[in-house]
């Protein structure tokens, strides 16, 4: 199965149903009054974490999702049905970002965890809602509010306890196949592993430890060289790392350096240490937090090493770690051969002991409040007035104002007149006068334009017949 860990999707919540203009038509009730019902609320769009998914592959083929619209209102004051919410399943470990701002709005790590990413539009009110002692036969209703349309970036960060890091061909895939039931592709050429592999390692008590094999890193990986930089995010959630060093490659370097055993061994250690520092620096460059994770340093391909080199190498590397990297003094060093299984049991025992020391990390993603998903807020009474520099056109904007005009039928004169009176009660016309508006100036509020009238009685309702729009 193809591994996909980053996609962009388009979502849109359902539109609210339109309200209805209707009248009671019953026997012996000649003046029954308004009876138009409200439209139903549009369906929300929700993301839900599922342990049954392990990749974002499905979103590669379908990347547009739309919630169900609410039904329109009915006669006899019956409300339309609400749109059913659209629940989109994503793998556990998915980070949800707003594609425009790139801010993380959710980190879905637990089975069944949900996040609302777009609330459905409000249903329009029917003419029953506008009946009053002064207006007993309202001839208008509200259209449904539009749904929220936005782009989301989904980024998968695997949830694993242990991450395997190291150069290509260091033996990571062979190791994970030896200690778990995972069956990664194994071959003697660089970048055999193109995507992360997961393997479950069983502890003696029957519990499981999830190990992630990350594609080989090379120098410059954090800057985009090779493959590993694409997948370093998958070890951000791990509790510790197994840093695998290629013993066979270091041995070749040592044999080419000298025939003297001590000199060759010194070259062997320097080759191992140089490889360690290269990967260590790439981790630091990518994320200081990852570089500080506890580690087990393991020398692979033990079966290729002569004599007592494996024992001496463990001591030599532990000494270098303690002397040159402050946080590494407690990092165990082990030697193993995944092919012959030499040292793998010792490595696993060390792994289980080390894991007990380090609890599962807290969330590694800084999540910010999502103000877009529920931007149907009526509480924002801010008023912004700007003037077009090319003419006497005043542009009015604001949170509550936008909400009013999103459910306004501009073709219905009584509905427009009612909305303008609401704006007057909010102080919009007083604000326009303070901004310098004069008789005849054009006022633009979102998609509607009308002529300004300097009414001295600012606290009385507007005269609909005097308005031009």
C-alpha cells in the first residue's frame, strides 16, 4: 500500500435551509397570519481519528468534501430538517492545519477523538419570526446562511514508541524484521526503504512496543537532501531512539587505514563516531527536541567484526559519548547482528528497561484556537468604516454586520429596510456621519449599495420610501 503522509483537502459545511413565507389558510380563519417555518441548519464537517487507518492515501483520490445542506422551511410553521454532519475519518496521529495560515488547529492522537473544522450555516428564519404588533403580515423571510469553505492541510505523524535512525544500509530494516513481524523490503543498495515501516515488538508481559523504521538519513537531510527529511516528523512522538551505526562500513574504513590492529581499531572507532555525529547534527538541525530524545546507540553487523572489537567498541563509544555530549552520558551502547540474531535479545532487554524510564511524551504540536470553524458569531459588534479614495463611497464592515448581510435577500425591499434599521440601532449611521458622510454619498455594505440620507432624528426608524438602493 502506498504511504501518504501529507495532503491538502477542501471542505465546505452545509448551507442553511431558506426560511419560508407562508400563511395560515384554515377554514373560518380569514386572517390567519404568517405561518412560514425556519430552514434547517447545515451539516457540520468533523474530523475523527481512527486506528483502522495508517495512511492518508484515501485523500489523494478524494480531496473535496461537502456537508449536507439544511432543508428549507415549510408552511404551517414547520422547520426544515438539519443537515447530517459529515464525519471524515483520519489516522491517529494526524495534525490538522489551516492551509492558508499553516497554524495547527488540532492534533488527533486518540481513537475516536474529534474536531469540528466547519460548522454548518444557520437556517434562515421564516416570516413567522418577523410578526409583531406593528408588522402583522411580514412579506419576507431569510435565506439560509452559507457554509464555511476552507482548505485544510493534513499531516500524519506516526505514533510509535521507538524510532530507528541511521544511514542508508545501516541495517534498520533487517533489525525491525528480526525483532518484530514486520516484513520490509531489504536489499544491498541505498534507500531500499522509501517509506517508514512499523513493527510491533512483544514484551515478556505480553504488552507491545511500536517501533518505526525511518528511511535512511544522509548528510544534509534536514535541508532536503535524500529521503529522510520527509519522514523525520514521524519520530517526534517517540519516547526514545535506536541510533544504528554501520559496523561493516566502519570496518572497511579501518582495514583500508592500517594493518596494525590498534591503529585499525582506532580508525574503526573514528568512522563510527563520525557517522554518529553526522546523523546527530541532522537531528539537531531538524528539531532540537528530537536531538534531545534519549537514545540507545547500537553498532550493527556484529558478525563482520574481528576478535574482541565489539566489546572494545562498546566501551570506546560510551567513553566518547560521555565526554563530548553532555546529555549522552546515560545512553547505552550495544553491539548486534540482526542477521544472526547475536545481541538482539540484549538490545531488546535494554530497550524495555529504558522505556520504563521515559513516559509517553506530551503533545508535540502547538494547537491554536480555530476561529474559522465557528465564525457564525453574533457577538462581534465592531464597526469599520473606510472611504474609497476614488469617490464619495463609504465602505462599512464588521462581524455582526457581515452576519446580517449573509442572510439578507437583497431583492426583498422590506427585508432590506428592516436590516438597515438594525444597522441604525447599532449606531452605523451615526458612525458614518462622524466619518464625514453627506447626503447623496454612496454607502457600500458588502454586496449592497444605497444612498446616504443625513437624518437629523438619528434615533427614529428610517423612512423606507426615502431610501434609495
